C-alpha cells in the first residue's frame, strides 16, 4: 500500500492553510478498501524531510491481480483564488493506472509482502502488493525519507494540494473506492524558486 500512503504524504513549513485530511468520498455499496487513522508526524509535509506515518487499511473485498481495478488520480494545486489540475505527463500527474500494477511491489521482491524495507521492519504483517486478502492491516509508525526535488521542480515543494483517488471496477466501470487527500507541502527554498509556491494568506 506504500504508493497510496506516500500519495497521502504530500506536504510544508509555515502555518498550513490546508491541514492534512483524508476524506472517504466513496458512495459505493461494494467499497473494496477503507483507510483510517492516518497520522503524519509533520503537517505541513516538509520537502525534503522525514515523515513518520501511521495508518489502518481495511481490505473489504479481496483484490486478486492486475486487470480488475483502475485507480484514477486527479491532482489539484491551489493558485491565487482557485485550483488548477495537474496534467498527466509521462504517467505522472492526473493519470489512470491499473491498481495492481501500481501496487506490484516490484522494487521490493525480497522483503516480506513486497514492502519497502522501512515498512517491512516496522510492520511485518502489512501487505504492500497484490493479491490482498480481506483483512485489516495496521501500519506502525514508519518513517519515509522525502528527498529534495530537482531544482526545476522546487517551486512544487511548497503549496496546497488536493488529490482525488478513485478506484474503478474495470468490468462494471463502477466506483468501488474514493479518497480525497488534502495537504500542504513546505520547503525551505528561498528566492525565485519559491515565488510560484508562495503561501497565500487567508
Ligand atoms: C532525516 O533523517 C536522517 C537520519 O535519521 C537524517 O540524516 C536526515 O538529515 C533527515 N533529513 C531531514 C531533511 O531532516
Ligand atoms: C484502466 O486504465 C488503463 C490504463 O492503465 C486504461 O487503458 C483503461 O481504459 C482503464 N479502464 C477503465 C475501465 O477505466
Ligand atoms: C534486497 O534486500 C537488501 C537488504 O536486505 C537490499 O539492500 C537490496 O537492495 C534488496 N534488493 C532489492 C532488489 O530490493
């Protein structure tokens, strides 16, 4: 589940305008996943920084493998008095993905449940890759090291974001999961790089 958890961890430095929050926006009677009790050690999220995350993830219907579910992301960034949607560029941004391809754990074939080593160490029972049996998984406090962004992306490290992740059944096209994550990210960049990410006051 790391990609979802790390998506939830987008975040900032001065006072947050958008406190970190996850809202379940699913209206489906066939919801497949519930995410609860997500807690971040640093809100706003600092880039670069070390973010310690806890969460409970409940799989309500087993998730077998590729082809059954898609996850469609909408990433919006606050600008002046509105929101702009990030485009989908090279599979990054507001894109649609196969859920089990995203959660393949292919970089972590040699850890328990194909989890990043940080999760394998703190939460040996946490599952990170398909197939997911029905059950509740607890992520114990786990620290993610968030790297600095490349210099041409630095202005992105400071801002207010809303991310909507919708899970669709690829056969029926029905929504079977929906989350809205809002978060503020902060960087300690200075000067021209930060102008576009300058915090708006409310
Ligand atoms: C994150 O933690 C590591 C080791 O605990 C430390 O070396 C590093 O400086 C920290 N990074 C930031 C940005 O605080
Ligand atoms: C699922 O996502 C793939 C791209 O990963 C896309 O080609 C396909 O059309 C999507 N299917 C549905 C039902 O949204
Ligand atoms: C396998 O695990 C070791 C540490 O246990 C790690 O250093 C290495 O990068 C891992 N390899 C892969 C492919 O994940």
